C-alpha cells in the first residue's frame, strides 16, 4: 500500500491507522486507483508486520460495517457514536 496518511492508534502502541492507495492498484493511472485503509502493526523491533496489517478497500467499508451491525459485531450504539461523537473509545 502506498501510504498517504498515518495516525497513531489511540489505544495500542506500535499500531497505526494508515490511509493510502491499494497495493493492487498503486501502479494504475490515478483515476483507476483504489483507496484503502489498514491498521498497521509494527513488531517489537519496529519493522512492519504484513501479517497483521491487511488492507480494506474504502469502497467495501459500508458493506462491512452494515454486515457487522446485522450480526451484532458492532452495536447500533457504537455505530451512532462513530458517526456523531468526536472522541470515543470503541471498546
């Protein structure tokens, strides 16, 4: 993934949230590229761990969130907080 923005995970050391261009489209023309997000994990030595850092296409996020809510993996209350509360703890 070609990382464009990276922020520290609010609760986990050595974890960041990265936004960027998907690995599978990073060499495509700009108008054909897909944006992805991932939680990047760095091992104890500070190197990137691809095993704990899967990319998710941004276009899949609504479907993934909806299916998580339908299966009670994310509560409707948590979803509400995600949308309307500025600083929240999701756990």
